[in-house]
């Protein structure tokens, strides 16, 4: 557990996934699914040992869940990542986003 982390990592991941799913569902209540194809995910990082550069090692990947897992919409993946990222950061876990257009 991280020094600022108050919950077990598994619980934080569940909360982040839930927040992402709710954000996507809320968006879809007022919008249609965007047709801009792509994907995105979050990843936690840890410093690369024994190097003088600022490179990092990917520790864990967090892919969108719920409706996003079946969708190819980059916008929905980004919405999911935004909401999930807030949960991770609120619990002291540094995450970064990787996204691309198909």
C-alpha cells in the first residue's frame, strides 16, 4: 500500500472502474455514441531502477470496463479514463493515459 493510499488497491480499482462506467453512461443519456474510432487506457508507473533518465516502467494497465469494453469510440474511452483517473489520483496513485486513433 502507498503511504497516501487508504484503501487496498483492489478496492480503488473497483471504484475507478465504477466511476468510469457511470461517466460513460451519463454521457450516453444525452449524446449518441461518437463514431471516432480509437482506444485509451490508464497505466500506473514506477521509476525505472538504476537509470539516469526519466524513463518509467509500466506497473499496471487499467482498461475501460462496462460499455466501453465493447465500444470502439475514442471519446467514450477518454471519458472513462478521465473519471477513473480522478479516483486513482485521489487515492495517491499516479496514473498516465495512453490513447490512439484507429
